[in-house]
C-alpha cells in the first residue's frame, strides 16, 4: 500500500466543452468513491466551477461539493453534453499557478484532476512542480479532452469521436442535398491546428479512399487540412475539375488552412478585419468569414466571361459540432474510463500523470482500447498533427485514416441511392 | 368504380430537400402499386429527374422507371434523406407549364404527382388547368413538403418536424456550451418568410414558456421570428439585460427577420453586398453574413467605453438542418402517409388535389394525424405565417406553440445540471 496524503480532491474542466466531458467528470468521481474516498484518504470531492477559476476564488463560492452525489444523478450528468462544472479559457502562467497552489492549500486539496487539452496538462505540470518545490504534497492528474484530437501520446482523445460522428453525419446529409440540387458546397470544420476533425468528413463516403481523382470519389470530393499547404490557385483548379464533370462539388475545409509560408488563409480572405483574441489568434469559429471568403473566391474564379456564376454555398459548422447531444458510444465509454483511470493512478501512488488512450485492437467489429499513463511533460503544451500516413495528396485523406477513424464514430446510417 | 384514364404516372420532387422527402416518394410508389398499377390503369411509374426538368427534357433521359423497384430498395431509399430523384429550383411559369404538358403527352402520363412546397402546388394547378383546357386527361396531385412549415391548410408539413428536431437538439447542446463558457451566442435558423423553425429552438428548454422575463427563462433566452418586427435597439436592450444578469445569453434568430417596414434585416447588416438570386431575393442561407452582422452589432453596442467587448459568437445552421440523417419518427411516418394518400386520391377518381395533414389528437403521448384533401388553389403560391397565438411578446414563443410543436419532434435527451 503506497504512502498517500490525506485531504480533499478537486476536479475541474477546461477549454472548449465536448459531448462527453461529463463522462470524465463522472469517471473521476466514481473512481475516487471506489478507491481513495472509500479508504478514507480523500475526505471531500470538490468540483471547481469554471476550472481553476473556481479554485483561485476566495471562499468556497467557486467549489461545489460532489462527495455525496448519488449514482443516478451522476449518471444523468455523465450523459449530458458540455462541462457541468463550467469551463474556462484561462491558460494559467506561473503567477496564476501560484494562486492555484494557494487555493489548493486553503482547501486542503491533495489530489488535483484537470480535464482538458494540452494547456490543462501544462497547468498540471506547473502546479505539480511548484507544489513539490514548496514541500506541499499535491498529486496532479491530467485527464485528456479535445475534439481537435491534437494531444501527443494518445491514439485519440475523448471528445473527438463524438465530434467526428457529427461531422460524418452532417456531410452524409449535405452530400445528398448537394447532389439533389447541384452547385458547389463548402463546409468549414473546426480544428485550427490539427485537421483530424476535417478528415472525419471522409467517413461520409461510407468507404475508404481508393486514390481516385476528385470527381470520381464519393462526396466529399475535396478535403483540405491545415497540415497541407493550401494554394488558392490549386483549390480553384480542383473545384473547377469536379464541377465541370459533375455539376456539383462538396468540399470539407478546416478553419485552420494555411499557405506554404504557414500563414492562415482565413484572415487573408476576410471581408473585414476579424476579431483577435487574448492569445493573438484571429477568431475563426463562431463566424462565417472563412466560408464566405472561399465562396467569393470560387464565384469570382469560376464564372465564365459574361456567363452565369455557379451556385456556391458555404456552411460553417461552428459550436454545435462539439456538444451535439448524441455522442459516439465508444467516446462515452472511453471518456468515462480515462476519468476513472486517473483516480486509480492516484490510488496507486502516482504523484503526477497524464492519462492516455492506447488502441489495442483496430478492427471495426472488435475495436478495443485501454488507458495508460504518460508523463505530463510529454503531453503538456504540445500539439499533435495529422500524420503523413493519414494524408493523400493535396486534397484527400488515406485509407489508413479511414481504418483509424471509422471504429470511433459508431454506427452510421445506411443510405441508398436510386 | 370511377372512370379513370389509363396511362403512366410521373412523380417528382421539388425545392429544398428534406430528411423525409423520399418517404413521400416511396409512399406514392407503394400507393400506386397497391391501387392504380394493380388494377392496370397505371402501366409505368416514372420518376422525374430534378423535378419537372426531367419531364421537359426530350427523350427519356430525364425519367427513371420505378415500376419494377423492389420493396426493400424502396424502403432503403425512403430512409435516406434528400431527394433521391434530384430536385430543382425552377418555378414554372405558363410557358414552362406548356412544356410540362407536352412532356406528359409525349410520355403518355395521366397521373402527375409533385412533392414540394407552395410553388409545386401552383405548378400542379396551372398544369391541371392547361390539360383540362386542352382536353388532355391529366390528374394532378400535390404532395406537401417543406421544412419552413409555411403551407396553408396543413397543421404542419412533412420535413418540418425533422428540421425542428435538429434545431431543438442543436440548441440543447449549444445552450450548455454557452453556459459553460459564458458570452453571447447567436444562432441563425432557416425560414425566410415563416418563423416556425426558429420557434422550434424553444423546445431546447424542455418546458413550455411561462411568460418569464428573458433572463429568467431557460435558454434560449431570446427568440426572434420574421413575423415580429425586429428593432435593433430593442434587440440590443434585450441582449444587454440578459447578459448583465447571467454573464451569458443564447439567442435564436430567423434568417428572415424584418424591420417594421417589412425590410429584411440581413441585407442591411451585410458587410458587403450579398448575392441576389433569380427571384430577386438576397441570399440568406449558405452564408454567415446575418449572424456576423448581428455579432458586430452586439459587440459595438455592448462594449463599455474603454472596456472589454463581450465574447460574441454567431453560428448559422445552414443546410445541415434540413437533411440530417436522423429524422423525427412522426415525420417519417407522415411523409410516407401523404404520398400514399395522394395515390389513393387518384385511385378514388379525384382529378386534382393537394394532400394536407390534419391533427386529430394533440396529446404528447397520444399524438395522431390524418391525411385529407384540399383544393390546389387553397395551397398554391400562398404562405402560412406563424399565427399570433404562437407568439409571446417581441422575443419569445407561447405555451400554445410548445403544445403544438413538442409532439412532432420525437424523443429529446434528458439533460441534467449539477
């Protein structure tokens, strides 16, 4: 039996919410109840309202006591999308982390669980190191979450399969809509730095890529990831070739596409200057500007002299893709498991860790995964990109990606054409 | 037994597709097979590719023979969203209708079924009158379809319940997303002339309106329909009141909102001139301009002098709301029924009709509807608007609307807050 500190546990949720982030919350709570709370090492299980914001608040306004929550209510919360505790966009620096440590001390917190992306892993890392330096025993655990699927060490991240399911379903319906009326349809998908979610648009095809030319592929005909340099000339030529042959073209494009110098395309196409956030990023989601800019580009580029402009429409999927209330079953299960595993690592005596997902069987009908441990520094503040083996040419994803992604999203409707 | 003409039947689909428009196609086909085809009056069942376009084409390129289609394939097509035959945006005038009549004669068509909105009913009416004047026996039937729910005589229209289900689910997830991170979230919903679909956003609340002030309502806090004159000053005051109290605000707004003179708000807020279609309408869907314009308005209107702008995001739901592959079960059933009923009217000797839906029981757990017949002229070329009894003040819908809409969308997830 390892030598474990006695005190309270705190759990928080950070960053953009997902459809299954509350499964992870429930997983940590039930893992603690079965382990450290049952053995008396954890007295109270506290939820941080709006992530670490809840802990740095003076008094107990920012904390909610989950110790006595009953199983039925916890289960109902687990099935509810978005962060039940509230989330935050704060990315703590050293000074902020000092305040987190002070909040932990003030509330006798000895176990700290943070559900989020690579910034949350970094917060865990900094706080863990500060606590060690100060001689305050604090165990810090990062629980993975991001629809962007951009955490290192993980086969994939909780939240991604459900968002990928939404994108697959959306593209399936939209492909048939586009086929029925013709024209050019652009769909802008989330993921500023990693194109995994945009790549999931390919699942709408119902088959792996065969390497066919764009006009000979099932829709979506063209897929543009941020990992592949985007050229507006090549884009127009791609669209023109499909449209000329089929009278229609369905496109999936990441909000984060960049040119060969790494500069984002979105801001360059904006009709007016976009909003810049606290981190210096131009706002890409929650606005239709990239889609509208690309639509303008296609209209002006593909209208024959004196001729009629093609029908071009752009939809930007926006926030509904990340909290759609019908998640992927695999995702719900795994999000629960990573939370529970974090509590088990704590009970096993780990001082700090990031929980990761490892795939153990890749077959569609026999998909399996396990949780494992990684160092916080291996995950913190770093971004995973779509690997080369998932990419096919300049405007498609590979059969390897299909084999990777298909088992994650659950059952897809079987569609029938005439 | 009525005196019925012998010949072929033609079926077409028109306008924006829906998630269940193929149920109606399947309904007409199976209704004909069980009736007029079984009795030998209908020789061939022909599908028109891209609506009446398929009939005015010379030769048989525009027609597909459905006479021998097997039940399993028909069922699979029925479950597939969007128009399997292809659709069209053509709105035939008299000259075009002459060509339709010529196409009907050339293909020995005696029964004409058109699945669509009020323009399709009008096409049926004109063609029917022309045929009668020319002494060519042609039976014309309009089968209702539109996510806008804007057909007169109908309790509601096939396609609307599924789109309303999508909007309800989207607002449910988005409300929790907005609650977790705060800020102001604008959702732009389809329906240029009728606000039924925007009104369906209210179902995300899980309860009927109690008449509470916006900040005391479950989200969405504010709902703006095209039927209620939109004032930007009142809008800003509404948003400010909710945001001041809650630190967040979720808004549902129709793409077709208008000021007190009837002028559309969208074009007035556009950052650049929008596209104008063949009917003189400015493009509202497939672009983020209205949402972005409203977001700009809120940002500039609600930023305190020298202070920080609130976080404002806008999503425009676009085309995915009308062909989402998981329709409302009630909608699937009713869309099938209206198609079958049209074939039954034909077998019963009707010369022309529009099929309508009549609600016979309004209880949530005992909802029932029936098909009935209306004159084409009662439905053709006219628009139904959200009635006054469905509207509550300037920014909400009533409990009467909730009772009307809730039974249509099917089961909604039960969400749980902490």
